[in-house]
C-alpha cells in the first residue's frame, strides 16, 4: 500500500491527485493533501473538510473545519469545539477536544489543551503522564523533546520520565545516537546521557549522517564534522569583513554618546510624538532632532509610523529617565567607563589588591540613588527565578552578603513568609534598606561588620550573590575561610557568579572590568573548586541559571 501511494502525487493546483501525470479521478476539490495508509487523503470542498478514498469519494459522511493525513491509522481534525483524532470511518478515538493536536507517531501524539499545556496521549486518548509542558514534540524511537516555562528543553521517554537531567536552549530528537542541541554558546551534539559529544560550539549543525555532519562555525565557515566534533573537511570559508567588524568595535562609543545625549535631553520621555512636537518641547532645531531620532532608530530605541515617533520595547526600558533602572544603569556604566582609564596601570601591577568601588566610596546621595536603582534592577532581572527556588523554604534563617544580596533576600522573604533574613556588610552608605519593602522590615536584620576582624555570629546557611568577584584570590579565600567558621558541619554556602569559560574566552571583558573596578576577578568553576576546597568546602556541580550567571553550592566538610 505504501509503495503504491507514493506514486500518487498532489496536482500542481492542489485540487486533485495524479498518478503518472494522469488524474486519479474526475472530481475536483478546493484543496487536497497527500494520501496516507489506509489509502485516504484530506480534502476540502464547499461542504467542509473530510477524507477521500482512491476513487475521490468521501470516506464518511461527517464534515470538519480542517482534516490532516492519517498516521498510525488516526488523523487529526479540527471541529467547531476543538481538535481531536478520528479513525478511517470518521469516528473519534476519544471524547476530549483540544486546542490543537499533532499527528500520531509510534502510537503516541502530542496535544495542547485549552489552558495552553502540552502533553502526550496514547492511541486511546489517555495521558501518558501527569506533567504539563510549555511545548512538546513528536516521539522518535520512544524519546521526545519537551520545553518548560523558562524556554529550556530536555528529553523524556514514553512514560514521561526524563532520560537525562540536562536542559538546553534548543533540542532535537535523537538521530543515530546523537541529538542537536543549543546552549548560550552555540549549537553542538549531545549523546543519550545529555552530555555534549564534544567541547566546540557552532553557529549551526545538522544531524550526523554515516558518522559525519554538516556545520557552520561561529566565524561563518561551512565544514564537515565527525562525531568527536573534529573538522574533517572545510567546505566553504566565509568572507568575513574583519576590518568592518573591528571598526564597529572601535566606534562603539557612538551609540553610547547618542543614548547619553538623548537621556540628558529627555527626548525619549517625549514620545510618542511627531517631529514638530518633539522639536517644540525639547527646544531643539527640527533638523537636529530628526538626525538624532534617525540614530536612535538605527540603534533600535525608536520607530516611526506615519508622522509619529514612538518607543520600541527596547527604548521603553529607558523611560521614565528618572525612574527606569536601565537609565540609572547607563549613568553607572558611564562612571565605570571612566574607571577603565586605569586599566594599563592595573595590568602593570604585579600584586593583586582589593579596593572599594566608586559605588562604595561615594557619599553623594543622588549618585547613591542612581547606583542602588541600577543594581536593584539588574538583581531583579537576574535573580527573579532564583528567589522562587524551593530550597530557601527549607531554612529558618538566611545570611546574605553584598548589595545584590539585599534585593535577592527581599524577594526570597516575600516567597517564604516564615523565613528570617540577615544582611552583613561593611559600613558604607551604599548598603542600606531604603529600597526594601516595609512589610519585610520585621523579618530582616542588617548588621555591619569589619571583614578582617573576628566574626562573632553564626549562620544556618549563607548566600553570596555576585560577591566574591570583587576580590582577588587571597581575599576571596579569606572570606571563604571565615564563612566556614560560622557555618555548622554540613552547612551550605550558595555562590552566584558569572564563570570564566575554561575552554574559551567567555567572561573575559567582565573579568577585566572587575580588575579595574575593585581589583577583583572572575574565575572558572575549577578555580572556585580549588578555593572552596582550600577553605574546607566540597564544591557541588555548577548549575547554569542564565548565560551570564552560574550557581555553585559549597558544603562544609
């Protein structure tokens, strides 16, 4: 049957089927799709959608909004009440109606319910498992891709069990033992245990075919790979314009200065408005405003519809300029840029020395408000999911270090009403609780300490979110040893940092920034393991929170 049906094609105008360029039947329809076993094809005419047999005759009397091909003796159909599957006689396999249905593969089908949840059902319409997913794909060799609400993907078997504990930005099904995967660094292949088959990352990869696969490197070269990720043949070398790329790097300050002026003139706060209105309110010449808006459009902050200029979603992050955390972040990074003038001096120094950042040294209240708003905004952006982790509810008291810790601890307390929190800082103007919700004050205590003096307190567990990267190794080790002293045996230390890529260049710019700002540094996971072990901690496996944020748990030995 299958070989015979393969000879039947859809006509060029998609109104009927042909075999050896001859019409298979005399009827004509609004549209048809391919034939599938048991010899039925989807068709549509003025009466609705249905399936036809090899003679072009309706296979049953019912009509639907849409019909699709038969797979595993079942076809997906859309009705006025929703989607479902029918058998060749036009009878529904099960009573439920879904928002959408896929096609059966291996007698399993993915569906989406009216609440937007994806899951799989068997050939009787019964759910295979209780979990819901943000998205799910077809099964192949009893394995399917599922996606959670965070946009991460993993693999499950036909019982709904994960076949590995790895989550990636994108995943495909397995093909000859390998699946395509994508993380924050690029595309690669993984094995059945979810581990990368090799260390390299590419702009794109294809499934392996007889031991090799097609790929595009991050530089744009087209190559053939073996299953170890080794390039076995260069197919086409890219003609990248390295002069243009380097020039773009060198003139990056053009964008920064344009945004700076737009914020100072409060141009973005005036939108939406016409060119004439913006010029009138800003008291700038109309031709100069137009030139400025053109650049803001090129950067992606504004757009023009008819005669009106408006903000893009990206531009909306900068308004109102006196409250938006990204506007405050712009001021903060402008100050950081001034600090970079000392980079050569810092690189020439043979010793590693910590010094307070400009954010900690300032006593100007306006500057402090700007820095706090920027740091709070970044902390909310990066730690919103971390604050909901169930692990925090297993403690009675959390001790947190750092300015970022103020925001993170506040959000954790909101999610855990019985939890108590403590903040430990040096006594500097930057560290205070003005931005903390007043309802949390009774459960939140702050005390100031001297880092180099004896710590007289104890802690059940300690969080250091983005804290240790402000310090060189000898001071970071000092903190870890002090932390070890105040924790009970088996006590946990929770570190959140951006890690250096041990096999690439990722994190290099922020590493230099920490050298400039405070004499600190970024570290690889292996370097953190060494420091933690020296301080008496066992370092658990690193966990990716975001591309620029990783989590390490240390346990006191």
